[in-house]
């Protein structure tokens, strides 16, 4: 009880901070963030005033050009966490390489965990598997194996699924892999940022023109900024302990 109370006090000043700072185009998708409190390692690290995050991903976790690294969502996530967690030293490492499947990334996870010693791993995958037509069962098994490696290394995990693109919606069967990731997240009781649903909402509402996003770096940068902001909000919400019911109920 004392531990919960101490952590709760550490987060009182954070209430609503991520939401208040978020740009309106990002806020549109905030209702799609799932409620979760399954980030105990991250919560303990933040209470101790230091948080180490590892982002593991493929090509859609990066952007091209000399400013690409600063515009991509891992860097935007770090900046948003630093703003939302005053007094907490946030360290963020990345292992981002194009054209990697979940199997290939799962093979690397144990080594990544050993090197970075993260409290939290953000794992983006699914797009390459869909493009290559990887067997969904093998995809599922790779996710299970990667999550097990994270837990064995003492890290929490958040999954990020594929990007949505109206340009490729009819050409790539992403929905199968999106659903596998949802099911795996539920089974393992870990949060997932549903990037596919978020970007589809932006496309449907006209928040971002995703038909031209592949050619317009400024649009891609705005999308990545919002993904980073939403990830930060998901993390901050997840690590805040639930307040005890009023009146001792």
C-alpha cells in the first residue's frame, strides 16, 4: 500500500499534462487510446526519476532526410515524455531497420534488452510481414517470443501495429496482422497503440491527407509527431496508479 501511495504521489502533478499539451490534430485520435495499467516496470522507473525506453521497429518507425531522425516518432516520443514527466531523466534508444519481419526482430530482442537495459520496449511491427505474406501463425509465435524476451529482461512492452494507407489498402492484407497483434496484446495483458485505426480515423476525417503523405515529408512529420504524442499519453496514463475508491469502498 505504501508503494502504491508513493507512486501515486509522484504522478499527481502529471494528471492531464500530456493531454493539455497535445496538438488538436493529435487529440482527435486520443479516444482510441486503450486504458491500461500494465506497465509496472515503467511506473517504478518513473517513480525513481529515470526511464529508459527502447524502440524496436522497421521502416515505418523512421523518416528520410537529414532531419528525419528528429521528426520520426521515437524522437517525438522522447520529447513528449520529457515534457509530461518533469524531473524524470528519459533515455531513449532505437533499433530501427527497414524491411525486417517480426521473426527477425524477435531474434534480436534479447540482445537489444541486454545492451539497452530498457524499462519499456515499444515494438512496431506487422507491415513487412503483411507485404511478404508471412504465415499469421508464425507472426503470432514471433510476437509471443519477443514479449517473453522482454519480460525475461525485466522490461514492459507496448506493441504498435501497421500504418494505415488508403493508397495500399486494397493491395496489402494488413487487417489479418492487425488483428493478430490485438489478440496477442490481450493475451499477454500489454498495451497496444492501434496505429492502423488511428491513421484510418485521420484519413476518414480528413485530418491528414494520407494519399500524399508518402510524398509530403511535412505531412509525414506531423503524423509521426502525433504518434509520439499519443504514445506518450498512453504511457503516462498507464503508469498512474488507480486512486483508491472514495470513502474506502
